[in-house]
């Protein structure tokens, strides 16, 4: 089975300071509140609503499991519920900077 994918939109998501939950068996848990933002693509655009969060489990090897739940709303008033799941990988020094909230160069880590 072949899947055809195309770019739908680019999102610029604003976040608040992480809420550190603490150690939990497989790693460190934290929640990053989503406070707003915008999205725009070839055929759709709108705002990121502030009801969501990015839930993270930072494993001891530095890989971060991410599950984000949030809602976007198109310019014509249609709400869309989004769930993103994946993993963030990168060199230890880059991941450490991300965890501290520091800026890192584009392309210095990746998500899958």
C-alpha cells in the first residue's frame, strides 16, 4: 500500500513553562501547556487554541516520547482536535539544551 502525503499546514505553537512531574520508572515526566499560536497552509489557516498540552516522557537515554493534544480553529470557525505522537532524538548536548528551554540550531535534532 502506497501513501500519498502532502503539506497541509505549518503551525507556530506558543507554549508556557514546563510543569515538571518528576521521575517515573522509565524516565522523567513533564507537561508543557500550549497557550496559543497560528497555522497556515495552501488551503487552510487559523489559530491554535489554548486548551492543549505537550505530554513528555524523557527517557534516560535522552529520547523523548511526546504526545500532544490540542485544538486548532480555522479562520471560518471550524474546530479541529489534533493528537500528535512521536519521539524526539538528537545529540545529548542538544537535547539537554532543549530540556532547559534554550535555543538550538535548526536541524540539530529530529522527530519521528
